[in-house]
C-alpha cells in the first residue's frame, strides 16, 4: 500500500507545481511597467473646494427695515478659504494712502466680483423675485466693493488663509414688493 500512496503524492505534487507554474506565467504576462515624469512647481494659494460654490442665506428680511431708499439690512459674511499659500514677496497699492505696501513673505491676492447690477442702483447686485432692494458687497472694513472691478489686494498668510466679504441688502428706488428672492455672484481670484 505504501508504493501507491507515494505515487499518488508524487502525482499531486506534480499537478500542483504545473498549476503554480501556469498561474505564474499568466501573472507575468499581465504586468507592465510605466515610467512617469513631471515637474513639481511652487504655486500660489488655491481656493478650498468648500469655497468654490456657496449658498448664503440672508434669512427673512422685513419690509419695515427697508422703507426708505438707502435703508439697509443686516450683513452676512462671505468667506473665501485659501489653502497651500506659499511664502513669497508681494506688494499692493494702498489706495487710501496712495503708497505701495510690500511684504517679504506674504503673497498678494486680488479678487474681482461679477454680478448682474441692479437697474436702479448699479452699485448693487440685482435680486430676482422680490423687488425694491439689491445686495451691496462690502470688504472686511465695510468699504464698498465695486462689481466688475478688482477689489483692493490682500496680503495672504503662508499656509491656509481666509478672505472675508459681506453681502448686505439695501433698499433701491423701485417699489418694494415682498417675496422670495435669489441672486448670483461670481468671484475671480488672481495672485501676484
């Protein structure tokens, strides 16, 4: 009985090794090698994906707060988050003082906003739906930001940073008509 067992074991080992050799040949026939090349460049900041599309809720506005032309509602913050800002030198013109301000480590970002302007008050963003008011865009100091023009440049801290602007409802000369409303604002970001 012993010789039969040895023969069976030898047959099993041989068939197992043939199967293993065949599988190895299939694996070798299905592999490939690629050489990948490129260049890593130091870049300026990039816009955080959470800032690329935002919905701002102004909530419920009362007509009692917007009775007269120029009356304003509460401002709501608009945040543009930046990531990966690298150290670099940059300068910007301070329009209030008329001088060039320079930094050896902070890059400069310029922002321009585009929107459909209100027919009665072109400095405001047009709302669709309710009538008699528009939306004013303000910088962090409360200064008016003009649509279609580059806003004063910001120094950006290396690493991650955030630019903050405000949207504020403002009464126009058109008749006040309550209802739901919406508006769109496009942002263009450029780096020096």
